[in-house]
């Protein structure tokens, strides 16, 4: 939901309507905090939910315990995304990076203390995540309030942020669906792996490969955040051709990164499993999965930057429909077919999702090539103009 700020804050900053950024951030912080309450209830009953859908009892109990201790992180995560988007759309990225680096260093110490020194195991890992996220939020919150870079965009809390929440909600819901429909499809891989023969091996390997994929994905994710900011800034400033040029450049970077990282993943395939397990069966299985992961990462890089372009333009609703069709009409059914009917196991689950990603990439490429950049600049101008109107005029 916070990714709506990529569109709103980015275009407002490009149009030099600086006061709108602080207002948008306050709305997002309130909305994400409220939404986190029912989500916390779902997390609290995660173990029971997993048992209801037929997961292995030991796995469900462990996952449920972990999720309960992760609840404090949920509230921090929403606030963190609001602060990060607020700063990134102003091209203030160094403080965000340094904050994340400082948090990562603290995270190592906190996790070691809780997991090993105090012997809390997975509970300690969950608590460590929560502590680290709250540290990150605190650092960025202090920076926003004391830095001279944010004087124009952050002028303190205002009741104006609570005006016209419905229009804001109309963009946050498609933004959430755009992201979640894709991410949930990957989480379904782990859920489905629990129904495969030898579920403990399958869920272990799928979890490890999914974690690896998420780590590698951070590189194109950064490119996607950068192009989202650049496109929204340029459209807000009324420079559509500059936005188009930025898209061409970032696609080149994404293709290059995908090829390089694919080669690295293939070269490390016999080594990577040892970072997670001493079980040779797990290590060998991961080596096979890394080949599939290399292809998945290449496609993910392309879709990530094109999704960033869509967020910069405010095309979240279109992308939500694309992700729904690509992953739930194609990807997940194909994953089930290859894994369970053709009996390719966990590797088949990944292959099916890759097919969904191919469909997603083709559709995103098509809408990007057909985009009328001048029209998008006009839409950005209208969006900012409406947000700038006083409350009494909006009510009229």
C-alpha cells in the first residue's frame, strides 16, 4: 500500500508542490497502521490457519509461533515504507542506505544475542526482526524531522492529511494488489511444497531458494525504485521525453544485471547450499534449483523495472490485473500441473511460476511500448492540481 507514495510523492516533488509530500506521508502512515491491526490478528492465528489447510503439524506450529512473535515488526514495517518512499521520491537515498546499513549491523548482534546467547531459537529471530525494523524507523524519523533536506516537504503533522482519504485509498488498494498478487504467488510455492512427498525436504529447499531469490531480487528492486522516482519526477515536472529516456536506460541496466547475476548463481550452485545446511541431500537439491533460479531472476529483473515505471505513472490498477492473470490464471495452475501431475516436485513449482512471470513480462513490455508519455504527463499534472485544492473547493 505504501507504494502508492511512489506515484503521489514523486509527481508532487517533480511539480514542486513540496507540501503535498508530507501530507501524503501522514495519510499513508495512518492508513497502514490501521490496516496492520486486522493483519496482526491473521498473524496471531497463522498456526491454526496452516493446520486448517492441511499443512504438516510440526511445520504449522513452528510457523505459527514465529508469526506471533513477528507481530511487532508488522507495525514498524508499514511506517518504515512510508519514510523510505517519502525520502526516495525526493532523491534522498544516502540516508536511507546508511540507516539500513546501521540497522543490519545491529541486527547481527541482536539476532546472535536472542537466538544463541539467550537460546530463544526462532522466537529470537522474530523478535530480532522487530527490534531491527523499529531501529530503522526511529533513525529515518529523526532524520526527516531534523534534516534541512526535508524542510520544504515536512512541515509537521497537520489535520489536512485526513482530508479526502477516499481518493488516497483508491490508489493504495491497487498498489497493494499489484505487489501482493505477485508476492503471494511465490509464497504459494512454499505452501504447495508442504503437500509434496517428503514435505520437510521440499519446504526447506523452497524456503531457502525463495530467500535466495529475495536477496538477489533486491538489486532489480533498487532499479525499480529508482526508475519509479525518476519517471514520477519527470512526469510531474512536465518532461515526458526525459521519462521515456530514463525507461530505456533502466531496461538496459536490468538486462545486464540479470545476465551477470544469472552467471554468478550458476557458478555458486554447488556452494550455496552449504550456507544453509550440512545435509548433502538439501545441498544437492539446492544446486539443481539454482539453475531455475537464474532464469527466474533474469525475468524478475525486467518485470521489476517495468513495474517501477508503472508505479511512477500511477498504473497500479492495470498492473494488478496483469499480475492476477499472469500468476493465478497461468503461473500457479502451471506450477501445480508440473509439480504434482508431471511429478517434477519443488523444481516444477518454480517452473510454473516462471511461466507466469513470462506472461507478466510480455504484458508489461506491451503496455510500456504503447504508452503515450505526453498523456501521462497531463494526468500527473491533473492529479497534483486536484490534491492542491482547498478542502472547501473539493467538497463543492
